[in-house]
C-alpha cells in the first residue's frame, strides 16, 4: 500500500497516505487517476481526515489505551474493553457529526472489528481453528500504523427470495472461487460501501444467515483497498457536480461529504493469515447480528448532523426575523426532542454493554434496534421541519454565479435581503446548507443512509419482535390484575430484562 511507512498521526498525514495507490475507480464513465485530488471525492476524504484531527485535539474522547498493543490508539481501531468504551464511541460519533455535517465513514470498520473479536473467538472454541489469533495480529498491525478500516457486508443479493447457493449467478453473493496453499480467491461484489475508497484495508463479511449449501459464501477476510482484482464504481449523489463548479456557496457544505461505491471483486487473493472465517456457515448469522448490534447504535452519529441542521434552522429563522415566533420555537423544540430521543436509545444501549467470552464488550441489542429504528424516521421529520422554517428559497435560490454577476448580483442582494443587519450572502449560505443536508449531497448520509444503512426498518422490527417478550409481560399484567385461573404464558426469554435489572451483585 502506497505511502504508509510510519504511523499516521494527523489528517494531513492520512490524506498523503492515500496518494499514489493503484486503485481502479470509475466515476462518470472515466477512470480516476488520483482520487485524492478529484473535487467530488475530496470532501469525503476530508471527513475521514477529521477523525484523525479530532483524536489529536480531544485525545480522551477519540483515543483509547489498547491492551492489544499497549498503545494509545484511535478509538475507531479500539476493541471495546468496557461499557464506557462503547459510550465514548457514541460521544465521539456525535462530535464528528457536529464537526463534519456528514458521514465520516469509519463506524462500519470499528463495528466490524469489534464483532469479529467475539465471533472469531467462538468459532475457534467450536472448531479448534486459529482465526482469533490471526485477527488479533491484524488488529495489532492496523493499530500500530493507525489505518482506516472499511467493513464490507452488503452483497447485491440478486433474487431476494433465494439464498446464495440458489442464485442463477453465484457471484451475486461474495464467495470463494479457488483455494491453494497460500490462501483463497474470492469473487463477487459489495454494494453501497461507505468510505471504501478512503480505506487502507477492507474486511469482507457475509451479509445473511447461511446454510450448509452456502459454505463457499461463508468467508471473512481482510484485503488492501488497492488489492489486485478490485474495481470501484463510484456512486452518484444528488447535486454532486456542484463540487466541480467555481465557488463554494452552492455546495452548501463545500469541505465535507460522504462516499459510497460498488466494489467488484474478481478473483481477489486473500492470504491465510488474513482469513477469519472459511466455511463455518453456522457462524455467519452470529457475525451479522453482532455487527448490526454495534452498528445500529452507532447511528447516534446522526444526532451530530441533527445538531447542525437544528442550528441551521434556528439561524435562518433569525436571519428571516422570526426567531421568537411561537410556532418557530415550537418546531425547533420538536426537532431537538426527536434528535435527543435518538441519542438516548443509542447511548443507553452502550451503557448496558456486557462482556463477551472473548473479552470484548457488546452493547444492548434491543436498545440498539430501537435506536436505529428511530433513525429511520426522525431525521426525515427534522428535515421537514427545517425546510418548513427555511421557506421556499431552499429550492428556488439562484446560483452563486448569479450572485457574483455584475447585473444580477445587486438585484439578488436587494430582493433576497432578510432582517436588517444580516449579510445576504450569509443568508444564502445557510439556506444552501439546509438544502445540502435535506436534498443535496449530505442528504445521502442524513436521510437515505438513515433509512437503509445497517439494515432497513423491517430488519429492526424483526429483531425487536424477537426480544420483546410479550409472554413475560402478559404474566406481569395477569398477576397484577389478580388473574389466577388462566394458563401461564410461556416466557420466550428473560435475557433482556436480566440485562436491564442486573447490578454488580446480581447473579443471573
């Protein structure tokens, strides 16, 4: 991998580490020679760079002491050793959302690493393999060099009614196509991959529960982002070409952006020391469920974006001269209530974290599902209220070129004036930020990603249903109502309430 010779420290170091790699990237039908300098790609790189700079500015928040290497490491590379570690992940995620107003792309790698810590341990426990040892060596390497890790779970899936082995095209799920004494070769694709081009390494994982017939698809391995046989096709985003225009007003958020791409894998080689699952199909569901448990509460990052959007809505209300109007204040209160409800579920999930056999801490699954389910809804309402407060100029505002024009510009400054004393350009900038987050490039990270990232709404509802323990709750109600002549309801499990009521002295 190009330019990674010593540990990365700053955001600038990170940006330089991405230069000169032999990545095969298509964007608008053309191969990109140097993605670092491409105006559409660069804002997403800047967002990742901020994860490094935050660790320098606020070490206690964004760094941690690793028992694996004995080093102080970026929290995105840390294996959670306590519930407090999980909580600090959430606080870091919110802060980065506030700082960038977009997806900063590193949560998926962090959550994949933590999920693999316990899953590899338990595969070894059953099968006598050495995946956990291999995985820890990989963790040591990435912590020592301070690298960005991407997690690739989502396959294209083809016909959703069929499993991997039933597809007409077996490559619609990533699979092993060849094995030799040195390692394995995989083919397939990974869709919607956040930050993949900005990663140094990518961990490939199964995406669904697998059966014995799906053994060839039961593979987990780490590959360099510039591995031979990897092709990236960059995803389009609303208003993305504005980044290629002169000026920065129309971007809304010119410095920071998100990134998604389709990864094509054509007989990509993975050496044995980077293989962490090879045919143990029965553990695919464990890995998926643990990863999504971590990742669904990681969506507290959206509260940082929500903070920015609430601030933008309050600012435009002030610029419009109506900050004290009762219905405006009430809408901002509602936006805040929704935003904090997301944060409450996510951070509560982390506070309820429990230690796994491997030593890693896993957050509470039920509350993680509730957190992500709130995220599939509340950012949309927050965005609607922001647009309501902002007014129609969010979608009818003329371009920056018009604003800079010698004839049109003075007219815009005259007729787009708001409250006395407010610079018209500032009013335009805050309107463009609201557009950016609710309709433009960063609506990808704030809205659609909130809907589908880490699983669509039905995925959370299924997990909530599995854990809601209706039988237990019916028995509680019958007991208080004095019903003694009815059949006692079967209790599916009391694990959730054991976690809720557990204290240090509890024996459960």
